[in-house]
């Protein structure tokens, strides 16, 4: 649902929900990615950078990994 909120430009709802998801499952890379992208869409690049980096640190392949790398590169 959080990702649906991101895609629907309802970033505040997305962030609120995804923060809880990440708190409960901090090792799931795709959740870190979704939260990072929500912050990116909101314009909070500093926080987006943190979560996108965490997603990529896991070194697991997840849907959106290429986009996470691209977005993180654009932030830096």
C-alpha cells in the first residue's frame, strides 16, 4: 500500500506507512527502497539518500534496484 501511495503522489501517507514497515522489517531491501523513493518524491533528498543506500547495501536483487542506483547517483 505504501508503494501505491508513492505512485499516487500521496507521499505523506506513503512515508507514514513505510516508516512503520521499515521499522518492523529493517533488513528487507525493497522496503528501504520504497521509503527512500517516497522521501525523494517529497523532495527530501538527504533522507532519501539514507534509505536508498541502505537498500543497496543489502546486495540483494530486488524490484527497483536499478532505479535505486540511478536515483542515488543523481542525489550524490
